[in-house]
C-alpha cells in the first residue's frame, strides 16, 4: 500500500499505471514534445477534479484561457459548465500584451503566486494545473534563476496545500527530460508522453518515470488521443476475478470441447493459429454463432474481408449470421486495420466493449493488424487489447495466420502470455484433398488432449474428431489401403512410453495380451486387469500415468469405471484415459468423452497410433 | 501615457525597481505620464487583467501601444528605450 494520499485523475487507464492518481498536496510533472497530448491530459485532469468537487484552477500560459476552454469543450469536458458552476476557474498568464516583452535584471514569481493565493482564499482552490512551465519561463532566464523561480513556484503551491500538475515541453522523446531541465527535480511525480514514428506508423505512449513515495507500473504504455481525450492502455490491468472462475462454455465445436475437458473457460483469451485455409475463420464463426445462439452478446471483428463477403461465406457453409445479427446477439464489424491507427482501433474496441457490452469478442485476424504495424506497435496493441479484455472481463477468440510449420511452434512470448488457450490448425497435402488437423497447444488451468484431432469442413461448420477413421472413404483419403467397412487408425506422431505406468482394463485375454505387448515394447510399465473392480483397486493401490480401458466389460462398463476414477479425491482423478473399443460411432465417442475419457480409439488399433496417443496423454500437464 | 509598475512589497528587487524607475522618470515631463505602482498582494484584479506573473513588471501604455519590461530596471538604457517605445520623449 502506498503512503501517499492520491487524487484520481479519471483519465482512462492512467490511474491504473500510477496506482490510484496524482499525489495530493504535491506537484506532478507532465512532460512531452509538442503534440504528445500534454494539454489534453491536463484538461482531462482539471475537468475530473472539478467534477469530483475539488475547486480547480487552470493557469493558461501556452494558449489563452479562451482557447483552452474551447479545446476542453470540444473534448466534451464541459469547461463552460464547470466554470459556470464555480468549480473550475481558468486564469490567463499568457503573454500579457501584444507588444515587446523585455527581461532585464532580477525578478521573482510573486505576481503569479499572489494570483494563485487569491484564488485559494476567494474560491478555495485545491488543485492547480499549469500549462505550461516552458511557456511561463519564456524568454528563458539564466539557469540558476530559472531553477530558483521554478522552485519558488512549486514550494508556494505546496505551502498553499495545492495539488499541482505542471506541464513542460521536452525537446526529444528519449533524452533530456525537459527543455528547461529543472522541473523534474522538485516534482514528486514525473509522467512522460511520447509520440514517435515507429516504422511508418505513429506510436503514442505514456510512462510514469518517477513517483516519490508510491509504487507505479514501469515502462511505456500505449495511449491514444480521440475526440474524448487521452486513453492509456495498461499492460497489467487489474484483473477482475468476476463470478466466472472455472465456468466453461462451448467453443461451438463439440469435438474441440472434448479435447479441452468440456469447453473454454469463461473470460479466457483464445488464440487460434494456422496457415491460410486451415479453418480459422470457420472456427471463429462457430465460436461466435454458438455464443449468440446461447443468447450471449458477441462482437465479431472481421479484419480481412468486407462484411457482405464474410456473411455470404458463413451462410455458404451453413452458418448464417444474419438472423443472429437481427436478433441483436451478434454484432459484425468489418474494418481494415491498415486504414486506421492501432491506438484508434483500441479506442474503437473499448467503445464497443462499453457500448455493446458483449460477453464474447472475436477478431479475425490479428495478423491483419500485425502486418500493418511494426513489431513493437503490434506488441503494444496486443498488450493493450489483452488489458482491455481483462479489464472488462470478456472472453475472446483471436485468429492469427502463420505458416503451417509455425502453427504449433514459435509463439511470440507476449502472445503466449496473453493467451489462456492456444489452438494450432494445420493441414497436410494429401493425394486427393487437404487433411486438416487441430491441436491444443495450451489450455491454462485445464487438462487437454495434446495430440492433434482431425478437422473437417462440413455443412454447419467444422467437425473435430479424434484421430480415428472408420470406413473406406476416409481410408482412401488418408491414402491407406484397406477393405471397406474396416476400421483403421490414422497415424499419429511416434512416441516412447519409457517408464510410463499404464493401467489396461480389458476383458478379452487376447486383446489384453496384444495391447500389453505393444505398450511394453514401447517401454511402458503395463498393469493389465480384466474387470472394473480390479481396475479401481489398482488405481487406488498405485495411480497410473495413463489408463486404457475397454468400454464393454463384464461387471460394469468402461464409462462407469472412468466416472468413478474421476470422482476420486486427489490427483488420481485427473489421470488421462483412452477408450479402446469396438464402438466407433459419433455417439459412442461422445459418450466416452462425456464419461471422462480424453481420447477414443477404435479396435483394431494401429500400434504406432496407440503408442503416440498414450505418449501425448502421459506427457501433458 | 500610463506607466504601471507591479511590485511585490516584500521584495528588495521590487523596491529597487521602483527607485530605478522613479530615477529614470526624472528625465521626463511629469505632465506627460501617469505613474501607477500596484502591489500584487492587494491589486489582484489588476494583476489578473494584465496577466502578471513576475515582479517587478513594468507596463508602459500609450494609446494602442504597450510594452513590458520584467526585472529590476537597473539598466537605465533599457528603461529609456521602453519609455521611448511607449511614446515618451526625454525632456533632459
């Protein structure tokens, strides 16, 4: 906790970075080159303190009082109303008269000090904003005198019990703090505003460089200026735990839900990565539709195509959006990020979150933003976006286009930090058509299947299934020769099971022996049992790393077995399990998944697939 | 012609400025100007109207013209120049 008493500024995001506001009864310095937004920030603070009932005095030096009032009114800060209400006063200290001003010999600053003092006496002023010190000391006095005058002024403010905000010009974004070079020494808080050209884009940022007696967030934070003033996007926005901890919702794909233990966590940020054509937009559409169909409010930002084309494409694959949009559950907003600055885009997003109040946000794709900005600009955007979503406690699905080989690897550290879940889509070029796959790279706080599932584009969206195929059609596509009607298993990645303890529950002796042999050859320590009762006894005696269980068993079925394992206290309840069964229909798979199995393999199983599936399951967190 | 000097009554610099100004004005016809000395601790309305920040500040007004001199007025030549800019001519 900070010992410094603070006054909130009301500037969006600013009070998060400065841990609650500006220091009460002390001086704060806002520094920046021309055009960085110092005056706007000062006006916003003045309006907020006045609205909070603190008598506020604005000293206009750089511009006339009338010009500042007009600027503030144009930002909807209603200076005119605040002045009429007696809560705000603007005093003019700009160059007094059109004519020459000559400085010669010694002087002090008591003229201004007495004017401020009169305001304190007559109007009870509590907050003073000086715009700016640079203009006040122009022409610039000799350095020693300048230091003395500025110190006199700050000490006078403090003596009068005023909370002051002093604006000062910087010569450069990174270098000597102010052109005068004296202000920061006597101010308790120093804030630097920057507006730098980064690549071909402008990038605004705000940094609290010093805060005497108080903690604050360090480093530069992206900010932007709009018709409503300055908005800052804190990286480390306070997360609101909210009432949704642990609550899950459907991703829109039952197959994907099955991979991630039942669904996505409420308020989580999901990044879907994959090459062009891997199904990212469809997955985004499924996610959006599922939310809207549940009656939630969803905002879908399409950054890659105009709205009519997006709507047409979605309708063409059986995911019409227009009815959901008419019902008010779905808002589709298509924009080209290239046409607007990233900060402006963040403000648009913030306004969308505040006005539409969606529970889910979709962005397809963030790569359009990535390509229209510098790496640093994109990083700041993503961090700002994440903080916006966290601040509003919203769930989001963001798609990102990457090369196929990069989908499952090479996630920029900041993106990895932002995402609660990362899904990698990919495809392999088969002889007839694409063989698409979906892999869960990360699912914070949840178990998940770590090997890829098959993904097919079908009417009504995407179909996500375990790597099991049945029937000749799929076999042909997979390029494997087999008899029609027979079940084969798609090959998975090779894996070693060295040292992994596997509990096998299988009532048929031959099958039990074959599977035991396969697993032992891969290095696993296998405990084969024939019944549910034996299986449960073994689970309690020595929890395995992975369970392989048949569904049809003599005493009870494999589903009941897994339910009982899942109901046990402690870590044993989380042991991953694979159903190994002759039943391979979609409803069988769904039943197994609902019962608590992570994967479903159909007999006869390909040994390499069995080994790789078990290896993937055992290696997960 | 109006010659207004804003002073801080507690400042030696302001007292010196007043003396320097009065000495400089000895060279001019007293009928040609009106000297007003304002105390920034009391004459707040006037110092607001004239946007006074520093003391001492001398304002020389003549018709639509005005010029401002900030400082202790120790440099007689500068003061004379300012008074001349304000339209006053030395009688000496």
